């Protein structure tokens, strides 16, 4: 089972590196979208906690 996880992790890393090397602008767009999603989620949690306290 541990070997399968290690192989899967290597496949993911190779795929990410391949994507970055072949199309860096698309990879940058994907990273930007990811950070926007994380930011929106954090903002939503903050608003929820603020309303919960009030």
C-alpha cells in the first residue's frame, strides 16, 4: 500500500512538472484560480465566524 502511494505521488509530480514546462501561462492561470478559490473560502469562513459572534 505504501508503494502505491509513493508511485501515485511521483505520477502527480511528473504531471505537474510536465504541465508547467509545456504551457507555463496555463499553469500560472490554474495556480491563480486555485489561490482565488482558497481566498474566497477563507473569506467565507471569516464572514461566517463574524456573524456567529454577533
